[in-house]
C-alpha cells in the first residue's frame, strides 16, 4: 500500500547482547513486510553485540539500503537511555516502537496510521498483544487494554495502560515531556503517565498489533522486593503528578504486593489464566 496518504514514521528498536539472532531476524522481517513501510528503521545497539547478532543486522541493512540507521553504543546503558539516544536519530514526526524479540502483525502500521489520520488529536496510540511461547502460533495469553483516553486515564491509576511493543507516538511530544528516562523498571509505565499528566490524548486500537514472545523468566522479573519497592515509590510520584489518588495507590500497591511476593510459577498462572486470559 502507498505511504502517500499517511504521515511519515520511523521504527525504533534497541538490541543488546543476550538477544537471540533468530528472534531479532523475525522481528526485523515483521517490520520490513508491513503493508505500510516505515521511512526509516533506527536500531540502537545497547553495548557491543556478538558476531551472530551483528551479522543479522548487517544482512538486513544490505537488503534495505538507506532504510536502516544503526547506532552502536560503547557499553550497555539500559533500554531507557538507549532509546533516548535513538530518538536523536529519528527524522520523522511519528515513532513506532518495536522490541527485538517480538513479531508485528503485517497490517500493524496501516491500522495505526489510519486511526491517526481519523483522530488527529491523538499523540500516543497502541493496541492489543497476543502473547506466545515458542512458536508464534502458540498463543498463551492476550493483553487487552482500554480503548479511549478517559478509560486509559482511569486504568492508569491501577495498571500500565499501554502495551509498549505496540506503541506509536509523536516525537515532538515525547521530547516535551522529557524524553525517555534512565529507569530500568517501570520505565514504560512512567512514560505513559507523563504523557497523561501533560494533557496529551492516548488511544488503543481494539486489534492485535503485535505477537509478544514470553518466557518463564519474564514472570520471574515481575516479582521480588526490589520490584515492589520501586512500584510503590513510582506510584507515589505519579500521584503527585495528578495520576492516581491515595485510595487507588493503596489498592494497586496491595494488589502488586500479592503479585510480586508469590513464586514465579504461580504468577505465571495468574497472568495466563486470569489477567491475560483469552
């Protein structure tokens, strides 16, 4: 499909040394095979990469000359700061995020851009995610999100209201709210809160945009005292910014406390059979 009817956009992805080459290859192919193509694909290498990962990037660069911009960082600085560095290289008004191990649906960008053309007041647009384990057709969960801005704001009082791997946003607005931060826990949630607190409109599509790869390690990372303490601290910060109340903080802190302190295998069951049930 022609890009002429849509605003120009770029894709931003960060990659670090522990990613699997086959996962990265699948992720990049899912961008390249979209019904509406990005103007540019900006890849930030968050620290030196193994040879096999570098080879994947080089092969895609050769196949799509003048589309890829690859920035190498001398050391790993975390996804937040690596993303901030990548934003400096973006030349378009709109930026789509993509994780290095996920797979975008072929019409993802077409759906998002069509919605933006019809809703010019929107600054951030995301959508639904299908979680898969191993094979992309082995769906183990669906992450549904509220659709309209007022619903998103209410939902944000309790939980992250945007699926980060699906998001597209205005670069200028991101810079106005302070760009990506150095946080390595809840950095995405914090970003959407800052958009909301600054009065920008957010939207989610009632369509699956991305298939997100999950593993047992993902459920383990969502637990522990450190994660819980960071969550409580951030919730207090966001309440002072105007998102949430003492009541919603207490409720969400208690819910998160129960979630983070149980063993990872039980957390996996809760996510797959309750929170992300399909």
